[in-house]
């Protein structure tokens, strides 16, 4: 569990893990990325009041190191055979979540990870819905290149497949993790709803620039180190699309790179002429629609 500025949510997140009913021991590894609010004192008080010093490994960073470096740090502190992920502002709702996932991985050595469905709740609103209405039961690397099939709060993976060269400068650490895990086996999806994902309806596009979004280009090169049999052009195309679509500001050179790479990758990922033409038209429309975001 990683946390930053989650004073209103962190206790519920921790409590939801402690409510897990399973026939094995587990630890909570919690890393606070120098939160500017009361997150640290809430965690410390909760641990002390409930005598959880041996159950919770708590790390409080002395300075803000960033989401991805904090995530990598937390994973590296884990000693268990399996690692489940939960951000400090989400929480689990199924007390048998860990048991179900561990049971499956214990019985299926050809799977490297497992996830479930979740409930999405919007902050400041009564709006809620399932993360996915229909789930594909088995996922492989090519299934994870574009749309998300599950939320991070439901994911569990074998610790052995995590690599210490995990890129710390990517923006989408969760996508990188899913792809890395898929390089070593399939990912199972259960229909069970086991977690709540809190979402800000404002979205990421109000916050990030192309300088941040373009960091994800590293993902394609990194995953290729562990799996050469995936559609790298599809992944590069998707990353270019996110640079154009989700950046609040796009700097000219980033716009030029994303546009050209989108056109080239979309052309390469299609095998038939009709598909290539349709893909190029769609790419051009996307480029034109985001032209006004350019900043020098």
C-alpha cells in the first residue's frame, strides 16, 4: 500500500485489509510518500493503538520521491510469496479476497497474476458503477496494451515475477506492472467485486502535461526486454494517443513525436489495407482535435 495525502481515507484502507479472513499469514507494507497532511500521524496512532507493529511494516519517506519510486520501494520491502496492491484511498470490500486469489494461484502455476471486478465511486457524488460490465476471464500481454480490464486495487501477483529494474520514471506504474506480470504467465480475472475504487470525476487531463505523459514511452522498450512476442506498435500507438488526449498542455516537440508515432504505429499494427487506411484517418482526426493544446 502506498499513500500520499490520504488522511480522509487511509484508516478505512488499512482496516479493510485487516478484515481479511484467510488461512495464511500476511503482512501490510505501507509507504507514505511524505504526505503534507495528517496521514502520517493517523497511521502511527492507528498502529500503536491497535498494537499492529508486527503486522504493519510502515515506512514514512522523509521527502517526496514520487508515486512510482514509492511503489517500487514498497514492493521491494515485501517478504511474502504473493503481493496484493491497494492504494491508500481505495479499500477492499470482500473479506475473502486474498484467500480466493491465493487459492487460485496456488492451483494454477501457469498464471502469474489475478484480479477481480470492482466498484467505482465518484468523489462528491452518488454516482457509482462496476469497473467492467463484462470480464474476459484470462488475459495475456496483448490484451493489456490498451483498455484497462481491472483496477489496481484488485490485483495480486507472484512476487518472483517482479523485477528490480522496474522503470521508476514512468507515469503509469500500474499499466507497466500488469504488462510485466503478463510476461511470465496469464492473468486471471474473477467476476467477484472485491474493492472500491474512488475516482475524481475531474480526471487526469486537468493535471498533467505532455512532459509527464511522454514518460510512458519507456514502457514499450522495457516490456520488450521480457517479452518480444507482443504487438509493440499497438502499445506505442496507445501511449501516443494518451499523450495527445490526456495532456492538458502539449509542448510542440512532444506533439510532433506523438503525432508521427501515432500515425506510424497505427499503420504498422494493422495487417490489411482497409484497416491501415481507416486507422490513418482516425489518427489524423485525433491529431487535429488536439492541435489547440500545443504550447511552445
